[in-house]
C-alpha cells in the first residue's frame, strides 16, 4: 500500500499545487487578419493585430485569445513579460470555435487557390513582363524538368527547402512534403531505391565506397535516382524552390499519394532551415487549443538551451494543442514542471514514406568533380516528435496524448517524469528513447500506454543513468510492420520492417519492466525478444517480470539469457511463440524451460510457455499503412493461464496503477479490467464500441484419417460480434478465394497448414477480419503446385488444357480439360523412392461428356532414363456429368521406378464435354518434412558447422536440389519427427566425394518434451568416393526397458559430415512407420 500512497500524493501535487488556476485578471484578443495595433485588444471588435501588441500589458492571471482568421508568424514568449505566478498563470488559447495556428511559412504559398500565383510550371518558365516589372522577373524554362515540376516565382535565402506542409483546401494540414537534396531525385521516374550495375541505362549515382564485407566491388554499381513522393528542392544557385506533387505508385500494401499535383491549387507552407513556429521561455503559462506547425530544424521550443540553473522555464502547460512537426516537433530544454495533456504530436508522414526516406542518407560519386556527395531525403524531413535536451528537466507529465506518423516519438530523460494513457501509432523507429549522456535520471514512470505499429518500442542508450525507470501496464501491440524501405515488391526486395520490443544502443541503465503485454510478429532478429540484449556482468539492474510476451509466426528462440553474474532477473512471465510445429530451441539452445533450469535454476522459475488467451487478439497481421487497425480486446479470458499466476511484487516498492496482490494476473490488464481508453479524452478504446469483431477460431490440428491428403474441417464464426448492432454477412477465404458465405461451413483442406480468413460485416457496413490456422497432419504432398494456385508451374499442359478460376474444388484455380478430337491432358513428373507405399489422389468434375467417353486420372511409373515401366488408373473413370469426386488409390512403386508421372486426361473424341481437375496429391508415407530439400533448408536445423543447398544436377538424386556439406569441420543437420510408435524405417541417399571420414545418418530418440533419450543410434554411413548416390537404410525400435520405451514420442534424424576433408550430398530422406 506504500507505493499506492506515493502515487496518490504525487497526483495530488500535480493537480493541486502546480496546476492551480485562478480567475482571469484581464482578457485580450489578437486578430491577425482584422486587428489593429492601435486598438486596446480588450474585445473581439478592438483586437490587436499581433501578439507583441499586448506584451507590455499582459499580467499574471490574464487570458489572451487568438483568432483563427490567419496564421500567426513566429513569436517568442519571453520570461520577462510572459510569466504568470503559481496561483495566476497566463493563458494563451484559441478564440472559442476557432483554431489559431502558429506557422512561419511564406504567406504567398499559403494563399487560397484563386489568389495563388507563387508558382510557374518549370518546363514553361515565365516570359518577361512588358514593360519590365522588377517584382515579376523573367524565369527561363527548364527543358529537363518533370511534367509535374513547378518553380517559385520569387527567390528565397537560407535553404528554403526545409519545412513544408501540404494543406487541404479546407485548411486542414494533411502531409509533410519531403526535402530533397538533389534535383535529379525530385525529377526521377524511378520509385524504387535499389542498387544496379553501372551499365544499367537508368540514371543514378555511382556508389562511393567499396564495402569489404561484400563479395563484389560496390564501385561497379550505382544507386538509382528515386522519386520518393511529393517534395521540394531549393536551388542554391538561383534561390528558387522547385516543387513536385506527382502521384506515387508504391506496391505491397503501401498507401500512395493521389492528391492535387498543381501547387497553385492548394495551400502549402514552406519555410527555411533556421525558422520555427514559436519559442516559449515564460513561466506559469498555459497554451490551449492551438496548432503549432512547420519550421526548419525546429518547430516549437520550450525552455533555454544553456544549462544555467537560473535559466529554467517552469510550469508550462499544453492542453489540447496540436504539433505538426518539422524536422523536430516539440523541443523541451531545461524545463521544470512541464505538462502536456490531450495533445496530438504528428509527423504527418504520408503512407508512401519509408523509414529509410527519413533515416538513411547515402553517398555517391559526382561525375564532374569525382567528389563523394551525400544524397537522399534523410535528416531533413521528420526526425523526433518530442525532443529533450539539457540537464535540468524534471517534474513532467505527458498524459492522454497521441503520437503518430513520425520517425521517433519521444526522448525521455530527466527526473520525476510521468508518461501515461497515451497512444503511439505508425512510428517507423523508436517510441521511447531513453538517452541521457549526463546521467541524470530519477523516478521515470511509463505506464498505461498503448503502442501499435512501431518499429522499436523501448530503446536505451543511458549507461550513466543512476535512477530507476519503471515501465508497467503498457500494451505493446507491434504485430503490424512499418514501411521500412523505399522499394517495389516487383524488384524482389522487402519493403516492410517487422517490429522489435527492445533496442540497446549502448551501455544500459537501471530499468524495471513489469505487468506489460507484448504482441509482436517475427522480427528481423534471431530471437523473439531482445529484453536482455546488451547485458553484461557489470550492467545495472534489469528486471522483466509478470509480462505477457507473444510472438506470432516465428521459429526463433524466445530470447538470449544474459550473463548469470549480472544484475538481471526474469520471472512470472508468459512466453508464447505462436507458430505451428516450431523446431528452433526455446531459449538460447535449450529446448524447454526444464533444460534451461538445469543451467540457471532461478531464471524464469515461475514463468510459463503458454497461449495467453486474450478475449480477442487476431493471430495474424497484413502489412498496411496503418489507416485500418483491427478491433482488439487485450483483456484475459476466464480460462487464461495468466490468472493468479504472476509472482508477488508487492514487496518491491515499485509503483503500479493497479492494486497490489500477492498472486497478480500476468500482463497489463488483470481479468475483469474495464476496456482500455487512451489518447485525447480517452477516445481510443480497446475494444472500441463500433467496430465488429471477427472470430474465426483458434489454431487447430487434425489427422488425415484416410491418408488421402485431405480432411474435412468445420468452420464456425459464432464467436464474432458487433458491439453496436449485428453481423450481416460472413465470408470465408482461402488463398484469396471465397470458400463459404455462411456462419458455419464444412470444407476439405489438404495436408499441411492452411490459413482461412473470416471477414464479417456489420449492419452499418463496417468490416473486420480474423484468421484461423489449421494444420492437417498427414503425409507430405510430393506434387508441386497441386492446386494450380501458381498457374501451370511444374505442370506440362498438353492440347485442350488450361488453368481457370472457376469452378475450383477449393481455393482459386483448377485445371480445365476441354473435349476435342485428340486427348486433352496435363502431366507432372514426381520423384519417388522405390518400395515405399504412396497414396495418390485428386479431385475431378465432369460436365456433359459424350456417351462412352470418360475422364481418367492416369499414373505411369518411369525408370531413371524416363522409360515407362507400367501404367495404371487412379480410382475409377468418370462418365457423363459428375460433381467433384475424389479419385484415390494406394500403390507401391515397382522395382526400378525413379519417378511417377500423374496425368489427368479427357479421352479423345470427348467433343462438347469438359472436365476439371484440382488438388493433386501424392502422399509418401514419410514423416520427414521437406525430404528432397526442394525448399532449401526449410524445416531442417543446422546444429553445428556449415551446410548449403546444392543445385548442380550431377549431385542431386531427385528434383533439383540436395543438401551439401564440404567443410573440414564437423557438421550436423537435423530434424525432429514427433508422434512415432513401434518399429520405424529410416532411409536416405548419400553421395560422397573424397571423404576422409564418414558421411552418416544417425537418430536420437526423444521423449514427449523433445528431450534426448539414450545415445545416438547409427543408421549407416559412406566414405571415400561413392558410385553416385547410395542408399542408407535400417529399421529401428527404441532399445530401452519396456517402461521407458513406452515414453518415446519422437526421433531426431541427424545428417552428419564427420570431421575431415571431402564433400557429401544428402537427398531423399525418409522416416516411415513399419519395417
């Protein structure tokens, strides 16, 4: 209870003593459009024109109303005249019903369209006036200009490309314009920033440096000039500003600019690099309902830059203000008792702007001077929304604010800082950046915030810090990636960057992270969490306790355990790696907590590996610009394992916004908590009150009972709901195609993992989507592109065959065979292992076949030279008209069979009839996933040494790939196969070349937890140089006592290159039941 009392006293201190308001002594009015400096400013009718007009008369307790008739230019509120007192602050606010805007931009660019003649089209220029007009000089045409390029009528000093905002016709600020450093980029047709060879005809700049870590000389390449979106370039030689507002054409889910392209038709704010909207150095001041926007390096500054103790601003309050950032937004320096509440901090970056556009400059070689030059739009557009400097910052509160569409959100350092109930979204770098080179920290608290779609949630570079930081009761929902790279998906490069939770930039300070909820996707990292990265034996205390941490769609270890000698502790957490058939170790190299506790017994002693069971958090995301977020409920279900499962923190003395208990629920929200409300006036509520919730069902697995490659599954959307109405429609999709529009449906799914999406639409037309991942456990399908979703890939289409979108058995496409004089057919060759039974199936549909004509699913066995050994029919021939019918049979390949040819065919003479075929299946009784290495190293783990995928045909037994090992060191590649019983046959093919030691296959029996039982068991080996591929095979049963053998649940298959020289190749690995 002690910590709760401290929190209550501090809150009372803020709201009572420091933010006390008093009756206004006087009221003044400023009207930038209609006011006059000769007026007394005491009424709207007698308003002053400028804020400076009341500087000499304003007193503590006064209120100054700013009319919204025009933008206010830069103004500095100095301490000498703009300081209130503890009981009587000075208030500056917008006139009721209007919005005052501080904007230092040039007025000629902000004029309404009918009066905006500040630009001329660059290609046309402007002819001289007759007679000559010194105020309207001639502008020669720019013949190389882009069609959408315009140039300013006037000339401007001091790098006026800085700071530019695009405004809608109604005056609402929409997007920040990019600041270009090179005219060629502003004019570029290319929109994908990639490196190409110098002989590429597209224009670009030669790479400046050779990176020794790369295999090729970087100087053989150039960077393509890239148009990154609407922006400006300032010509130092002429002083004119060039602007281009062309539409963008990004792909892969990014939003494009599709607005006005003529700058004469839309207001634009442009200023130069050293300008800003306002400076505030007064004390006891409140700013309310005001927009601060634009500037160069800075936009709105509070406080003094020096660190003299007397030069400290204090008691400055921002209420319901909007900060549309320039390079930086609100900059606070040496300020005591600062408060921001119900404010918006917005970088205004458009959905086409990538992280690298604002983060990464690049170098190129100038062709004329051979000098290395910097290029790009980085560090000139939007950097930080809330920036801190100085070493006299203390007693701050930032509450119920919103931070969005920027690079970094907040720098955090100082003493007694409170940051709570804020919303952070679409931040393409760091949300909270804890940095302080001067080492001044004391009692910083970050709590009850919601963070969504941000690259790095918590970033630290504060090793000199002595005081604690408490981070608790926050929701870090980072499932949505950020737009990371300005490329096109068509270039085969990623454009999205997946988020991470922690980032270490240097020596780390003291921190306590507890009672939070983390939701992430598979990050660009080798682990799910970096909570303890950067830890060393001399690091300051770091605790991670009672947190829920769920990472979706990853097969990486959870995190790296820090040095045992360090001051670190982790316990009471729920960790969840949400993926089907994860194979990577759980933590470090340990398969589970049990194995890890043998090394570090007290680490995570009370933690769980479990699904946390939120009320509604979809286990998937789709890359998006962030304009649409799913409705989520982060609260716990009644059955959640997080309930009463946390460790006791009541004796720690750590602050908490919830009542302490010795058995707390794990995560940010205890069971039964109210909906989460953050942002301005708590307007963002989770779950919200209007958006429907889609519930497709949980992850689930089913056995292919018939071993025919398919299983019927029931889909049920009954858990979906609409908080303010009713669900009017349901749509289930697989591979982008609708498979049902009912509340419930029975569908047939193939073996493997399918992702079925449910979209519900409510009675107001609002939609929501959820995904259910379903795994059908059975034989692996050896057919490539079995459902024709990749068109004709891997199939040979003969006469009369084509790929159609309807009808299809399920999903989106199928094979169509049109009757003709000759046979209509398609075929595929599938590699196989002789003697191992196969289940072969497929679905066929016939329409109007002539009498006596039939569809057949043919099978041919081929030898190593492609000759036919024998032929047969799979299932029965289909006559006349038949709905989708399963054709299936089980075969054992004959001796000498090397491949199987499957051939759906429509008999010659079937004129007027049509057949359709879908979802071919050849199920090898093989429990190994990716046994032919045709998907590279997918599903295999390189436990030690080095291994690679070979594509040289002479070193492949079947298909196009094999596994190659050629290091002089020991190499081991493995795969775990669970669910085995009784005698099991193990088989594989190996080719050796000059092997000094052995190439071998071994097995390791596993218990139900995946732990090793007994030693490794050899299956066979090869050495020297083999005559092509040789088969290694053996049937094995667990050789333990009966009561132990019953516990064997799986096996680890190991492919090994024993230490020594030589090369070996593995292919066609098989694990099947039976002798």
